[in-house]
C-alpha cells in the first residue's frame, strides 16, 4: 500500500507531503489545478517514462519520495533480495533529477537504476486510464490476466516444457555428435586398425632408438674390440705374462728372494688382465651386429615416428591417442541405440507437454466464457449493455505458457466489428471497460495499489454512480487512488483530497489539501454546480455523501 508521497521542487509543486490511507482515496480539483502532476511525480519516482522537464522553474533539482507498506510475503520482498537490498516492513523509493536531466534513484537508501525502479513498481502500483499501456490495454498481458482469473496451473505446463526442451536439446546434441562421428567413420576405423596393428607402447620409441644406435655403433667398432680381446688373451698379453711368471718362478729359488715382489705384482696383473679380458668380451658380445635385427628395429622405430607425425602427437602419447579414437568409434557404434532411447524420451516428454498444454487451453477456454459473461453483467449498469466483450483464444506456437494467444476484444455496437480495447472503444467507453474488467478480475487481498486516472471521463448521472460504486467495491480489498471530476465518484471515497492552484508573488504553485466532512460538502457542491455554489448544490452534495 502507498503510505506517503513527498514532492519537492517538481513542476509547479514547491513542497508537498501526502499521507494516503487504505480503501478509496479520491483527488478532485478544477481542470489545470495539477492533478495530473501528482501522477507525473509518482510515475517519476517509480521509474516510469514520462515528461523530461520536471524540475520546478528556478530550482536546481527536484525530488520525489514514495513510502510503501510491505507486508510479509509481498512479491516485492523477493525481488529486493534478488538485487541485494534488505527487505523491511517499509519500502522507501527516492528519486532526484537535476535541471539538466541527470537522475539518481535510491531504494531503501541503496543506489538503484531506473530499470530497478520500474521492475519493483510493477509489484506495487497498477495504473488504469485512457493511456494505460502497462496494464489491461497491453495484449501481451492478457494471457496472464486470464490465467489469474481462471486460477490455472501454468506451472505444470512450464515444467513439462522445460523437460521437453531439455530432452530435445540432449537429442540435438547427440545427433550432432553422431553426424560428426559419421563424417569421420572411415578415418576412425582405418586409424584404429592401424594402431591395433602397430600397438605402440609408452617409452618404446626411446628404447628402440637406443638399440638402433647401439647396433650401428657395434658394426663400426666390433673389429677393433675383437683385435684388442685377442691381444689380451692367451695368444697375447696373457700368454706372455704367463711365460714370464713361469720363467721367473723357476729362477726365484736362486735369487735369494729378489723375485718375490715382481712375481706377486705379476700375479696381480694377471688377475686384472683376466677381468679386463672378460669385460672386453662382454662388450663384444653386446655389440654383436645382426643386420636383420637392426632392420627390424629400424622398421618399427620409423613406423612409430611416422604414426606420431601423422597424428601430430608425441610418440609416447600414441597409446592415449589411440584409446581416444577407440572411444569415439565405440560411441559411433553404440549411437544408434542411444538415439533410439532419446527419441523415445522426446516422445514421452512431448506427450506430457501436450497433455498439460491441452488442459491449460481447456481451462482458459472455460475461463474465457466465464469472464465474458461476468464482463457483460458489469457493462449493463455502466450503460454499455449494447457493447460486446469477447476473450479470443487463438493457437500459438508452443512454449512454456502453452499454445494459446489471448486477447480481449470489444464491439461497442451490435453488428460492429470487434477489435482491441484501445482501438475500438472511445475514451469514456474505454474507461468503463477497464473498470468492468478490473472488477471481474479483482481478488481479495490484492497487494497492488490501483490508480484510476479520470476513468469516469465522459459519463455522468447513474453511470457515474455505477462507476463510483464499483470503485468502492474494489477498495474493500485493495487501496484505490482515483483522480476524478465526477461528484458521484468522489462521494464514494473514504478519503478525499482537493488539488488547488495558487499564485503568490508571481509564482504559480499547486498544493493538495485533505478535506473534512464539511469541506467535502463544499467541494462536491462545486463539482455539481460549477463556479457558483448554491444551497441546493450543497444539499445535493450531502445526499451524495449519505449514499
């Protein structure tokens, strides 16, 4: 509920603070007194797009503050949490504009954008009037309005659509993957066969390279090593040293010990010589050159390196790369079964969506008939019994809200073609259609503050009285603000303000005064009689207030 509105230096308003109440609040005043300015200022603080020249002449900046009661569970609390603003029992919106058009806004003392104000205003205020493009006149909102009237379970259709969209997306992804794999099927099968045949192992390339180099080296040096082994053996150094030992050993008994040390040294030398011979022999065996083995090693080494170059990977990564190819090939081979299951899932999800959408369409069709009947009953007291209101449902592309387009149409005279509300109805007719719609759509405990801007224009007498009674009925469960020129409507208000224009010191300003009972009598009398207020007009005003 809108609790207060404070305006500073906006248009022709100097300083103004209004405190609104539950129920039906009416604002009256002479034409040009500034009633529309109040709505301009309220629209400004709510972020609505409007006139640009808002700052009062001579002022550097203008400012508007609106305070709303925010009960527990109000939808605005969730929106505030989403944007990181603490939700309290009171919501304070403040917006300022400078003379050069720079605007700044706050929500509960937190800086906010005009877009944030507009988003939250949708949950706070509902404006109805001849230029209402945010509410009942906007065809894009008619389906939502009808669903609310029907109490339709749109959630089931949304959930079914989300599930259908998900399985469709999965199927499309799987089919795209299969097409990609199918395009490279020949490559995959040939590559996997090639890898299976060669079967490269991690580290094998390095081992083969080492063996190849060893074999090549052995071919070059084995002849020298063999000659060295022969020089060290029995026919070489070993034989000569053996002969020397035998000769010295035979002479040692007559040398008085002088040969003992040389003989010991020769013994040690023979031992070392034997170890050297064994090592050279082992080397010669390791370097034994087998041309056929070298050819086999080179063939495999070159095959591994060629395969690595072909696929652009390191030789040691060939095994992992091959496994990836095998996985892709297995996916291709198994795709047919998976796609079949996915197609079945899509069919099942589509059937679930069809059922939910059909049930929603049936509920809408039934609600449309009920709404048309209810609107017809409301139009008769509003002196529009010849008009015809129809809720038109047409097939639409499937989506989360079902398969229906909903539009409210009217024909103002029998035989006249029906069309959209804002194109067919005149100003006064449009206002009454909007009121009839709102009365039929209203539900108890409406959290929105509804504003009706001269919705009684073009009507009077009994019709204006019918308008007032319906506004009063709406106000039993919601806060209503009405800007009106009709005394019949103003008399139904629980709270009454008069908008006045004053000229002081050459400066025109607008102000708003709350009216007590006696002041209301005078104001209604003015609205009834015009410039000259008579006793008869006052008596008629009292009769209107008495109901």
